[in-house]
C-alpha cells in the first residue's frame, strides 16, 4: 500500500502551504487579512516553488542533465531553494550572492550542500554584479546551467500553476485583494495572472520598499528609485524583467522600513507570527489596503491575502536586532500600531491606481 504522506526527497514537500488569518490586524481593520505560510516550504521560503519549477522545466527541455552544476545569482532565498532542489535531484549547485545579506541565509545555502561565492554589492550596470557574475560562471563551464531566475519564466509558471490556484481554492473563490512584493516578479506575475483569469474583479496590489523603482515605474513607465533606503533583501528592482511583465496590477504602494518594523513587532507580540522583512512589508501593505478599502473607510469587509515569504529567523540579525535598527535610525518603540493606522488613514493617497498588464 502506498502512503501519499511519505516522501523521498525534500523537493517533494514544496507547495500546498496553508493560509493563516492574522487575527490581530483583522480585528483592528474589520477585514480578513491572511498570510500564505510559504515559510513551511522545506527551504523555508516561497522561492522553493520557483527553484523546483525552473529545474523541472530545464530537465524537460534537455537543458539540465545528470551530473551538471546549477549556477544562480541570488540575494539568498532562491539559493536556498535551489540547494534543496539540487540535492534532491542529484545536481551540484554554485550560488553567487552579494555580501551584506543576512548571515542566516549564507549559512543555510552552505548547510544544504551548495558552494557559496560572495561578491561585492555593486549596481546592475557593473559587470561584477552578482547577476552577471553567475551568468559568466555558467557560460564558462560546459557542464553548467544558469537558472536565471529574473528572466526564466518558469519562475512565474510555478505560481500560475500552483500558488495562485491554491490561494483561490483556500479562500473559497472569495478573495478581494492579493498583495505582494516583487523581486524577480515571479510570484506577483504568476499569481496575479491566474487570479485575474478566474475573476477580473480581484484587485492586485504591488508593494515595494524605499529605494526601489517599481512604484514609480508602475505610474510613469520609468524606473526611478523612491527616496530613502531599505534593508529588505531581494525586494524591488530597477529594470523590467520577463517574469514581472506577466503581472496584472491595479494598485502600486511604496512603504518605508520604519512602518514594517512597527507591524512586525505588533504581529510578533500579538499573534506569535515572526515575519521576515519581505513578509513584514507584505503584511504592512495588507494593513494599508484594509484601511483604504475596508469598513474604516466606509467600504465592506474585504478578504486580503498576502505571503509570509520566508522564515522570520532569517531576518533576526536585521529586523529584530535593536543595534542594527538603531544604525538605520529606527526605534522599534517609537511608533505604535495605532499611530501607524492613523497615519495611513490620513495618507490614503499613497496607494496609487495603475493599470499595468491590462
């Protein structure tokens, strides 16, 4: 007798993550705010899904064969996801990563059996950027395959084929808003494309942090960095890539690190949910969306879904480190959740209506 709950490799555990209602914020806003628990993937993040789909797609196309080495440039989570998948399917992996990411991500890539190559963080135009470095390494090795997560649309396919359908089914086809950050744009591209095909009235909200160019791009078509800087890793981009091109977006939102610290601390203390920095940005944007469109603004109760992208412990050295936050001019006790909500209600125009991908 076959037991469907028994798996042979970690890669077989990827996907089918649960939805979790964020009770504290739902009660404060009168909406149902859910996070999809992507930290339950075996590599600890949503990037496991893209890693698996990219590898399966390359195998099906004959681009990736037994004994080959996978090469990829990443800010961390895709590298961990690829390490899980590579080990499960018998490949070697070389990960190129910019220095300055959390030490937790570096350790997990190596613990899962991959070779880690650290490079200095430089602008994308510089040929020493981690993206270009990974490409060169793969091009110089006939036995290597470059995953190229930014332009490889198998990334978005993972979310069109799996994440999107899971969300739609788990909300009993009654989701009002899907909120997401974008790095490569794979998650936002794939999920939004699927949801819009099911129900055009579902609204898609893109959120990026300070110093990213997505907020301005969605309004003007030009990548211009927003003011300030952010310690979120792997989120926001300054160029249009093929995965992001697939996105169907109704609203654009930009939020500062100070706000995500407030929300992360509130949710941690009230719901025992420890969010990573990308997840905290997502949940903060979901809070803003609830205040903008829910009962507090005269609307009806809304169902809002976002992603808990990765394990919160991967942000311990930054988001939950008082010394690090102080170095960025942030005091986690300075702004209460009530003060943040008041600020958002008074500044409801920060959320800009756009029509990208329509």
